[in-house]
C-alpha cells in the first residue's frame, strides 16, 4: 500500500483515498488550523492551487486541533471559514491527530520522511507540508516554510 491508498475521509465525512480523490496528481498535504499565527498561509496555498492545479497538482488540507486547540471547529465551521475567509477550493480532509497514539495512518507514513536537515518524526506545528509526487516520493517542509518559498515551488515544479 502507498500513501495514496491509505483510507482517509473528506471533511464531509465521505470515505476515500488520496488516489480516489485526486488521481495521480502531485499533492501538497498540509495540516491546517483556523486560529493559528500561521493561518495566513492559506493565502499562499490557494495561490499554489490556482497556479499549479491545471498542471496536475493539488493542495490537500488536513485540519488538526492538536496544537493549542487552534482548530476547534466542526467540519461545517472549518469549511465555512476556509471558503469564506481564504477562498479555499482545494480538498479538505476530516480533522485528525497528526502526532501521538491517535496519529492518523496517513501521518504515520508522512512523518517517516525527514526534512531538509534530516529530521523525521512528529509534526512540529500547524502548516507542516509534505509534497507527494506521482511516484510516491515525499519531500517535507516545516511549518514556517511559506507556500511560495523557492524550495517548495522548485519541488512542485520537479514533481510536475
């Protein structure tokens, strides 16, 4: 089984996989939160979606409330906030845990990937990013790395 085959649920609670939801697109999987100092990164994520979506790319937002309770909303509240405040039009998955005993299987796999400094393991904070190319290769970017950072853009370009 690959990362794309791990069972996930959409924000509207529909069972799926990343493969079924998005096919063979390059994916930027991001744990997101509505009440975080990094929440303005949604703007950059929406811009990436607009710029690269037509070329076979998609952002995938994964709400998480594990970091100081910064994503407390219901699925409907999260959807409303994202679409109204930032114009999010990329897929959002159900709210999950990304660390600890309740870590979602998707994040069990993703967190095995080291970042640029060679550190794997737990998610540090909201807005940690994982680029998954069409072949399943994963590149990890820590939370403070902005969506338009040259390293992120170069990785997306290479994945397309």
